[in-house]
């Protein structure tokens, strides 16, 4: 599980989301409303929603305007989640059953405590393999 979790709000603009993605190594942001998990927005969601001309010499006023869309217009609502006490196999099952690229980990109050991606799963498997080989 990756921590800390970076969050945005439903009424934040895609400009805010792009700024976060441009300056961090995150690929998913959790969307919070009234202190609870409301959705997820990924870097792929962002790329689908904004003009491909952003930041190029071909950029127009209309292209720049795509950055004014709101997070709630693009995000995935009702994300698939895991409780903090779930194990790696619960996460693998969810990745295999749903077409998702991350799983927010939440506490009993539905507040995020972390996020799991397929990369986290691969890291756990590699560490497990290395421990077996070093015995």
C-alpha cells in the first residue's frame, strides 16, 4: 500500500489535477467530499479529458479551456475499495474482477488510509521471492 494519499475535491479543476501529476510521481488521486472518499481520478482520465494540444505550439484558447473542467466531470465514482485489514490476495481478486488500476484502502469511516496499485502487488511478490531465495 502506498502512503501518503493525495486528494482533490470534486469541484477542483483539471488544471489542479494536471499540476499535481506534473510535479509528482502519482498516477491516481483520491477525490474527497465531506471528509469521505467520493471517487478516483487517474492520469489516464486526465489525458482523455483535456486537449492533446495543451503545452504545444498548436494550443488554442479552446484547448486551454479543457483544463477548466471539474474533477467530478471526469472521475470514477463509487470506487472499488478494500478495508485496511485485507490481504494481498483480496487486492489481487479485485484487480482480476474489476477493470481498475488502483484500489483505495479505507478505514471503517470510509476515510482513505492508502492506495494499492498493481505495482504494489508486484513489489510484494518480488520481496517474497527474494526472501525465499536468500534462505
